[in-house]
C-alpha cells in the first residue's frame, strides 16, 4: 500500500487541484531546437552559460518553471508566458504546452536536466514494478503520479500538472535529498503505462464498479447464471405484472392505468407552469478563478460527426490551459479513429480507447474516461452536439449560485435541423417543452431530475463517489439523476443551450426511443426494488416523481392503445357483438368518459407543453406538427412495446442512433435567441 505517500505527494505537487493538460505524442525535438544540439544532448547537467543567462533573467519573471528554457525561447515570449500564467493562476509550463508552443516531452526533458532529475519512459517496467493496488490505478491516472520500484528502491514518477512544475522546483531547492526519489515523465507516457498495466483494473471499474459498491442500485444481473434463465425470469415478471392484473381485475386495472396516465399528464402541466426564479446574469468570473474543466464525449461510429464536434468543443469560451477534452471510442471503431487522426492535433484534446469488455454501452465508456478526468468539473456531450460557447461558464455560475449539495447542472437541449420531417418537428417541440419547461419545473418543485443524456455538468468528486454511470442501464442519465438524489445531492437547470440533430425518419427514431424507454424501465425497476428505503432517501415527493415521470412515461405509452380501444369500443358497443365469453372480459367496466378523459389529458398536455416550448424557442412555425399528436402517441406505443420486449430479451443492447442525416447550420453560426434571459437557475 502506498496510499499515504501518494496522497501527500499529490497534495504537494497539485495543491489538490485538477488541471487541463492533454496527451502529447512527440517523436523528437521541436524544429526550433535543431540549431542547438548542445541543449538536447544526453548531459543531465546544464552548461554554465545557460545557468548564468537564467540567473540574469530570474528576477524579470517570477516563474521558476521557466528557468530551464532560458536561452531556448526568447525573453519576450517567456515574460508573456509568465504574465499569462499569473492571469490564469496556473503553471507557466502549462501555458506553453497547451498553446502548442512547445511539446510536453520536450519541456520535461529540459526541466529534468535543469533540476538534475531522471526522465522515465517506462520501457523496461511492468505491472510487478508498480506497487499500486488495482483499486488505486484510477487514482494514479487522475493525479499523474505513479510509484515504481527500481533496484529495490521506491521512486515517484510525476507528470506535472497545474502548478506542479513550479512546486517541484521549490521542493528540490528546500529538500535536495528528495532528488533521487523523483523522476519526470510526460502525461502520455504515464497514461499509456497505466492503461496497459492497469487494463484489467480500469476495465473492472468501468464495467462493474457500481455493481460491486452498490449492487441494489445497479441494473446489472444480481446473480450470475445462464442467459436463458435470466430472460425467463424477466419474462415471467413482466407477464405477471402486466397480464395477470388485467385478466383478474380488468375494471380496476384499467382505472388505475387511466389514473396513472392522468397523473403523468398533470405533473407535466404542473411542472411546466410552475413559477421559477429568474436571476440577472452573473458577472464574468476572472480566468484565474476558473477550475480545470473536463469535457467528455463517448463516440461510436461517428466518423462523419467527430470533426464538427471537435470544432464546437474547441469554441468554448474557456481558457485552453484549463480545458481537458476527452474523446473515448470503442476498440473496433476504426472509422472514427481514422477520422480523428485526420483532425489537427490539439494539446488539450485526448483520445482514449474504451476497454473491450461487456457491456458495450456509452456509460461504460464514460466510466473509463472518468478515471482519466483531471477537472474539478466534468461535462458530457454527444457526437452531434453543438453547445453554446459560454456553457461551461454558465454551469459554473449555476454551481456558485446554488446550494453546496448541488452536484449536477443540466443545460437545455434544442433541435436545430434545417431539413425536417413531421417526426423531427414533433421531436423539436418535445425537446423544447422537456428542457425549457418540464425539467426546470421539476427542479423548482424540488423533485429529482431524469437528466438528459448530454450537456450534464457534474462535480467530478461527487460523480466518482457515487459510482459514476451505470454501464448496464441504457439510459444512464435518468438513472443517475435519481441516484444523485438518493445520495443527498440536487440537480439544477440552466438556459444555456446545446443544439442537437433530431431523427427525420421513423427507422432511425424508433430504435432511439425504444432504447430510452428500455432504460426508463430499467431505472424504475432498480429504484423500486426497495420502496421503503427509497422513501427514506428521497421522500414521498421523490417516490411520486419517479413513478409518474419515469414509470408514467413508459406505462402511459404501453397503455395508450388499450385505452383508445376501450374508449372506442365503449362508444360503438363493439364488445356486445363478440362471443359472450370474450365480450364479457373485453367490455369496459369503467365509464367510457374516463378513458376519453385519459386520452384527452395526454394529448392536451403534449400540445400545451409543446406549444409553450416552441414559443420559448421562437419556433412556433413548426407547431402544425402537433396536430398529429394522437398519431405520435401511437408511435410512442410502438417504441414502448419494443422496449418491453428488449427488456426481456436483450436488456443491455445499445441501439445506435445514426447521426449526420439531417442538414444543420454550421456549428459556429449564430443561434436563435430565446425570449428569456440566457441565465436562469431553477432549483
């Protein structure tokens, strides 16, 4: 165990803060060093002329981490770098590296020679030389500090981050005896070593950490066994829960279904109309006060979208030196990997390969990336996303304004298709109502939020503490919102928008919506395993919210065809024309007025929420698509029954949504403005 030493060294090197550096692959010295062969020799001791030049400039720039570059870079550049570092409260070396002015490995070699430290390449080391336990591998990836045993002695290999290079210079001045125990290495080298030697540990964390720590909060199979047995068990449970009550007590069951349907519609209307506080825009936070921010996107078969995604993420109004972009892809996705190779390299952008273990889902890939996250805050985006450039700052302002127990900020999602179909227009209205009205209303009511799958901003330490995402839940976002509530955390919303592409064809819409509903079934099943415990953890309002929002969403879609049939059958007296034994069971016992009221409430809530959302987005020209809401509900029913079948047969299969189908504006083109203030905190 090296926990105490590791934590102490991390505190000394980073002051407990994250940073925004990235993987840098450097095949050799930069071109501008070609004329200085003496400076790239194997001599670990700088020449006297180099030291004298450094001494003459030391007072001009109070950044000791730049002393190793005196005579290599111009004094004017070094002074500008030091000023930028002071403005950002970050190491001057990070400014040079993140701005692409010097490769990380080149800088660290100069620093190692200046400080008379060794430079580690890990070539001759394997897992046995690293005394970290498997559970500590993820901590080492996050801190960039790795212990190694060399000739029986314990040494520490450091990939400097944030202010670590400056602290290291001062540490060696005060404690020169620590020099033999320290070595430097580039971030890419450290991460490659840990990813290779800790492959099994990182894969286990990504795929089963939540199940091991909180098995009752995971959708993974609770007991290993044959697949056919698990399918049979799920099928029997579904049949008993749905068919048996309808067969034994048809009148009571249909009445309860109608009440559940009306309750779901009523909560939607209540949340959308609930008053919410509107705050003035906060003052712009100085760059020095901004934390390191990690932005993650999990990609699979997104070769056509990755270029615009990187362009949109690179447009964030956030210091590049404090931005940590991570794209995580699947090992068999060669097309996306090739597309990334064609993109211009960015020092603040890293590409990770998710472990080739089951389940093959987005949340598993996000968990893997979380182990490498360096930021105090972590945001998640999808391949087709185009977030507002100010979204990271808006999320931080929301965290500052909200209570300390706030762990997540959900941004608004908006559809920006230029090529539309009826489905995509309805999708646009649905998103406008969901993210501009419904979720802010739920937050204002103090209810847990079923988060959207993108534009979530988390406190990284909280996300790690609760087990990250559930890799076995295909709508990991909704599950995570309720799990955060169970651990005593809150979610809020902001008006900053992320623009997305809506499916324009039924064949692309159906798998996506079925996957969402399958995940909602999983979420409901997981959190309702222990209702009493759930009640104690999130209260009666949270229990009602879970059953109406998550359960009601699926159940209303499943029941919609039955309720329509009951209403129509009662109106035309169809059961009377059937055989007695069949007509007696099918004959609606409850008044047909209840069934018509149920259908009307669902359609009315969809119309009202959609129209209000479109009005907020100044998109009322697309309101005509809502006239076919009854037909859209039938489409939702098809998706729900498909989701139920998949829940029994293949609960963990991730149906891929094809992106890049619709024509959209350029990611940096001006976006339509909403009528309200761009800053709104709902809590």
